C-alpha cells in the first residue's frame, strides 16, 4: 500500500494519504468542523495535534515581523497538516487557515505513534508524505532565490496546474495579491508580470482568478 507518485513536486497536497482515511476515521475521535476563516494553528503558538483533512481547503502560510504573508501551499482532502506537531507540543512555525468549511481529524502525537507501530505501511507512507512536503519547500526556496518575478510567477502557475486534474478548468483561483504572496514579490511586480503574460496571450486575468489560455506555451517560459 506504499504511496508512490511520478509527480516530482505538488503544490496542492491532496489524496496523498487516501488509503488510510478509513483507518484514521476508526482510530481517532469524531471529526471536528471548522468554519471558513478559522485558524487551526498559528505561528509561535504550540499545537497539540496534527490534523487529517477530510474535506475542504486549508492554506498554509508564514507572516514576518512586518506583517508580510508568505503563502506556502494548500491542503485538500486526505492530507495531513500542522506537521510542526509531529514531535508533540512543539511551537508552530507556520499558520494554517481554513479557506472553506472543513472537517478534520485531530490526532495526538501518541495516537500517531501507535498507528505507526500497529501499521508499518502507514509509517512508510507518512515518511514519504513528509518527504513530499519537504521537496515542495526546497523547490520553492531554490526558485525564489535565483529567478526573476515573471519566471517565478510562471513556475508557480505551472506547479499549481500540475496539482489540478487534467479534466478540470485550467484556472488558478487566486487574487494577484495572493499570487504575490506565493512568489514573494510585491503586488506591483506581480501585476506587471501578469500583464506581460496576458499581452503574450498566455493568460486572462479576472476577479480573483487567473485563467491559463495556452499552458504549453506557458511551460516554455518555465525554469
């Protein structure tokens, strides 16, 4: 039951642990409902749980001393988040926020430890999942350090779309402000890069959405 994926990096963590959904439902307390806008963990505050997401959308971000938000990624169904607490009771380094109404399973470190002991394949999949998250963080750090804003934006768009099923619309449901946060650029720089891509016929910009018109051509600008 070991999960293996041909995708090198995924911006949206989804279905990574779907084979273990029923086991987790049977091994933990009943699901918790959290309304849109609710904070599940907050940077600088200890967390008592890791969370398994049953449905909905969660975003993960950091905030610096000046209040600048750096978007790190999204979680959707059958993924685990607040990995800061894998050791149990550690101070969170990131903030996680429900973007829609969500249902989660709150799992303590001892419960997670027991699951790993009783189900070694789950422990292996958990290790691979943590590796997937680390790969995304390393990928982001490398690209943000060396590429210009336009190329960073193109890379982000391509990475995002690779996490969306092929039969779904080729859209990125984010504002330019959120895009700027995702690529560590100013809103002005991001707007300028979007305008260049739009002028080249690669994207269309709408209210809280970017529609990719020519994904193949967009991939050619990727680094």
